[in-house]
């Protein structure tokens, strides 16, 4: 079976600065992969470039056979790709529910609002508050929840646990496991590989704008020493 | 006769009404400017020209097609709105990637071009546009005489301002607009056609200016330069209200209109500068404006 998301030879630039140097990665339908790497190695940039937020790029990106390279930014979501940015991107002038309803539904099979509120009861309680009055953890859940509503079948998730308390991180882990059981395809960027090891199927290690290693979750125990050294933890 | 602070009540209320009417135009125009600035980050210097275009459209609809005020009230904003959409799509949108200063320079040039063209064809003097028959005459409120048309302008502008506020604050389209004002790229990555949203926003702002022009035609006469003087005051209104604040633009528009009217009663010499004095004070005390977010 061809991978759902296929990226090959992806280069990208911030202005004159060449930041991705031929990234190759593939994700199968229903698979959850995790990109590991130290700060500044190009993990976030990889997600932003796949999404089309970074337009100065060459190489190939396909999603379910559709070419994303030539697609305008506002069409990419309609191809079935959802993006949860690292900074969460919750809108201060919108209520929680307005934030939730903002992204248009792009395909059937997304979660209904009731279903989302069941998964995230806090958001229901605070539906009429301004989006940025939520706690960091709630904002992260809102950022994920609003993409789940759209019916996107592949989600790019950038450091969902960053700066959050362990109990919230655990909650986010539960949500991701639930999503996986629904057949959601996820590309996760995460520094916390102990968190990622509980949910991801496969790992990529990124260094200086390239993927330097790829291994399934089962190989993780053998690689601990290598990873600790590479990630500097 | 009753007096307040030595001023006859009638003079006071008369100027209050004049202030309210001027304030209606300030509110409609600064609302459009605020909507455009909020999303496009363009200081639309062409706003006065669009207002003039609205008034001239009403006049030309009447003289060339025999379509009266009520048709003009619907058609002129539509025509000016479409004109705005075409300007945004074909010209203004090319400048978004550059410094915002270019948008300002472009709209300034556009205003000069539009006003110059109309001046060439119609001369600089004003042309009368009569009050529609249904709104002629006046009514005696007991304490003062109220020309019906002026009352209509105040009510119509209030209804439109509230309508636009509801559109922006309470609807799905408004949520797109508010979100895009905060982070257009992210909104676009959600699959919303932001370039189209920008075009519609400029068109909305232009249509509001056009509507103000039609409302103004029977009061101020129709002249190619009618927007030139007004626009400077309207910029002051937007600055006082807080750049990009919708509610700020509306409330400040009426407030400054009334302040100007009252100044005419108590110290007429200052009435032309009072708005700018208020602007200076507000800028010193609250640089983000009365309704601005950073204050």
C-alpha cells in the first residue's frame, strides 16, 4: 500500500537561509510517527513546510496521491491535512466555541461537537470564554479539538506537551491513543520521547535539516543510549 | 427662554443635533476604515474618495437613469463596493508583501486620481441633491425643530453601525474576519480563503463609505472634494477609538461629532480643532486609543 503522506527530497528556506536539506519521510494511513531531534534541527520547519506555511520549498509532498507542492495554502486543509501549531494558535478575540468552529469541515468523518465536548469536558464548561483565557493545557486541547472537528485524516502535531504539567501530558497521551484507535494518521514532533514512546509506531531522528535515523517503536530500548546522546538529555 | 451655562437651550440642542449628524458620518466612515485596517493593515486614504464616489453615484443614477434616492441607497453602496473589490483584487493585493507604507501611498494616490478625475469632469463646485419627498419637511419636537431627513440619517447610520458590529462580532463570517486579523496565515492553513476574505473586507469598507456618501448627498451637496476634508477628521476618530477597534470606531465617531457640536456652542473658535486636541490628549494618555487593546 502506498503511504498516505509521502515527502521526498524536501528542501526549504527561510529567506536566504537554507533550513531543510532533503527531508524524506512517509506515513501510512492510520500510523502515528514521531520526529525527534534537538532544538533548531528543523522539526517544526518540516511540519510548516508540509502544511505549506513555508512556501520557499522544493521537492515532493503528496497526500493520498494529491500533490501538495502546487496547492495554495487555503486548499491544503481541504486535501485532508490538519495542523496544530506549537504556539497553539488560539484566537483571543474568539470564544472557545468560535475557535472550535473556525476551521471549516473538509471531509466527513470528523468528530461532532458533542463528541468533542465529551472528550474535553473543560472546553464545554468554558465554551463562552475568550480562547486565550484558557490554561495552557486547555488551549492545547482546543487546538487539537478544532482540527478533529474538520474530518482531516492526517494531523501534524507540533510539540503538544511543551510546557505542560505531567497530568495534562498524560491526558493528551490518552486523547492521542483514542485518535489512533479511530484510524487517524498523525505526524508528531516531540522532544519528550518517553511520552512519544507510549503512542508512536515509528520514529525519525532529525539533525541539521535531514532525517538521520528511522526505527520502529520496538527498537527504542536498543537505541536509548544513542538517543540520549543525540538528544542531549 | 431656558438657558444652560448661559447658552439658550435651543442653540445647545441644535448643535447637539448637528454634532450627532456629523458623528453619524464619522462613525460610518471610521467603521469602514477600522474594518479595513484591522484585517488588511492598510490605512485607506482612499476612503474619502469612496465616500464622494457614493454621493456621485447617487447623483448620476438620478440624472442619467432617473433612479431616485431609495434606489441609490441600495445601488450606490453596491457599486462602490464592487469598485473597491476590483481595486483590491487588481492593485492593492499586490502590495501586501511589501511594507504597509506602500498600501498607504497607493490609496493616497488612488484618492488623488479619483478626485482629480471627478474634478475634471464635474468641476469643484457642489451640486445639489434633493431630499427624497418622503423625508422632506420637519417636525417640531417642542424644544426644537427637527428636519426629518437629519433624523433619518442618525437612525440609518446607527442601524448600519449596529448591523456591521453584529456581523463582525456574532457571525461565522465575522469570526473568520476576527481570527484572520489576529493570524491570517493560520486561518488560511485551516482552509479558509483568506485572499477572498481580504477582498470582501475592502469591499465592505468601501460600501460603507459609499453608503455614507449617499446619506450625505442631500445634506452637504455633491462635490468632488467632499471627502477630502472629512477624511482627516475621520482618521483622528480612528486614532482616538483605537486603530482597528470596531466598537471604538463607532462610539468615538458619535462622541467626537457631539464634542465638536458642543464646542460650537461654548467656544465656536475651537470647533474646528477640538477633535485634534482630543486626539493629541488621547495619544498622550492612552497611545493605543480609547478602545485599543494595548492600553
